[in-house]
């Protein structure tokens, strides 16, 4: 099975889901520029660019990719902000 990862702005019920990947979601496989983003718009752009390069990516327009209802079961969740 793959190591899944979800990307969000914010945390909790008011967070905005930006997308997910189905494989290699470990931190060492995530573009370091995403992990070190210091502005929300920069984080969003970097996640979007990262997802565009991946065949295993899902974006909001594709629909929620997992058989579970939230990211509590996803292997890794990357967020920007509170």
C-alpha cells in the first residue's frame, strides 16, 4: 500500500483541503519548499505545482480520494496555519 498524504490550509473543521497523494507521502518525499513555506499563498502555489507533477494526485475538483471520511486515517497530513 502507498503512504498517503493530504494537504490543507488550516486545521480542524474550517480547514481547506488542497489535495492528496496516494504514494510516498513521507516528509522526505515532499518538496522541501512546501514544508518551509512561510506564507499561505506560497504554500498553496507550491502544493498545486507539486500535485500537478504527480500521477497519484487528487485535487478538490476530483473529489475526496479515500474510502474514509477525513484525514484522521491518512498517513500524513501537511497543513499551513492554525
